[in-house]
């Protein structure tokens, strides 16, 4: 975006979920530098306000498109403060999403972009659910954002210029698997396949019984790179909750569907 986006957002309104940390925070800071009006949509408003204070301190007067000195004068600091708006939304509650969308559209006649960035990462063994009873990753990372998009997209489409919806996914979507006929992804989430668990147990036993480190690896033919790569990928993917991987795949699948929806969103 730093290369392709407009240098001066000229006050355009950009809404970012989970804008208090990580990618959401850095995006908010960049958009404010470009003279955008940024809504920090967070579950914890106090944390959003703290993030806003950090952005004000960091950005100061260094804003694109504003005349005069780029030094951090009181006037420029005040302009940065006015460019930030902290609003509450809990993506784990569909009622909270509806309330937020209603307040947002009433407050801002035109919304240039919605960045769906917020997400949760919870070990599957905790069996966490949203207040509405959905599996936590499905409910927050996918359904909450889907409900938010559906609540504001018609309002965004009324804008005189093309607006956009951004869905933040992850490379871990490659470990996602969605088959609604086999498992309940909505309320329970995907469990780790029994075959994979058994294979991991078998591998563990083999490792324990080997006489020296690296003996198990030595059992593989030197030219069997494909098996080595598959084993490495399985090991690397095992740390991620299945629900998280699946929700990121859902995000990626939803994006092209939104792009084909009639309107001015892209």
C-alpha cells in the first residue's frame, strides 16, 4: 500500500478492527500520516485510546498533504488527535457488531475503507466459544467480520468514489480444511485428524527407541526430499490451532465473493 495507495487520503475515513496492536496499529499510523481519518475499532476502548496516544506521539506533525512545518507543533498534534476516533466493537458478539455498525454509519456519511484485521488465536483444547455460542475462531475471525461487512457495505457503496474492504488473512490458511459434511466448523471447530495424531505418536515412539540423535532421519533415503518436506510442513503447521487456520481460509474465500457483489466496493 505504501507504493500503490494515495499519498494524501484527504480526510477519507478508514475503519480498522483490532487497531490497537500489530498490523492494525501500524496501518492506522500510516493512514494518519497520509491525512486519513482513522476509526480504531476495538473490543477494549481503553487500549484503543492508549494506541491513539502512541500514534499522536509518534506521528506528531509528519502528515502528508498538510501545509507548513512538519515539526510536532501543538497545532499539528491537535490535527492528529482529531484524525483518530476510538470506537467499541466486540466481534465475538453479533449484537455488538450491529450496534457498532449503526453508530459508525450514523457518524460518518462516507466510509472509504474497512480493514478487517482483528482476530483471535486460542488453543483448540480450551473449546472457547463466543457469547452467541459459535466456535471462537469462526465467530470472531470470520463471522464477526462478515456480519460487520454486511452491515456497512450498502452504506459504503453510496460513496461518490470507489471504496474498499480489506480482509487480513494469513499464510496459515494453507493448513485450513473446510468440509461441512464431515465436521462442525461453526459451533465446535475442526478437531485434529485421528490419523495425524496416531502418526505423531508413532513418530514419537520411533524417536524414543533410536540409539542416537538423527537416527530416525537416517531411516529416510537421501533422495527422498518429498517425504522430508512433507514431514517438515506437518511439524511446522502443528503449532497453529485448526480453528485459526480454517478461519483464515474462510477469510480468503470470502474476499473474491465480495469482489463479485454488485456495488462500488473492491
